[in-house]
C-alpha cells in the first residue's frame, strides 16, 4: 500500500471513507462532500490503476451502501 503510488496505483486497505476520499481527491483532482457524516467512518478497501473516477466510485458503491453524484469537480456522497 505504501509504495503503490510508485506503480501509479491508488490502493487502500481497511481505511475510513474520509481518508479514502482525501486520497481520491488528490488522485482525481476533485473535492468530496459528505452529506451524511456517518459514511465518513465506513471502512473501505480497493485498488485502482486506470479506472475513471466514475468507475472507482461505482466499484466502491457496489461493495458498500452509499449513493453519490459527480458534479464537475465535486463528488457528493450521501
């Protein structure tokens, strides 16, 4: 996980969504806004290489119960 960036991979393992959001914000050059603060604490794991933001969010949503909208450079999570 610590060296994944050297291989151009976004990887997280059992991390809270708010920390994952920070990594994804830097990776995809977007801002995240949580409409439900309880979602910030759900634990996520994943590994992305060439996925778009929409593909990555769809994969995370598939494994977890949340909804999202991408509006330009902002991702709303609720």
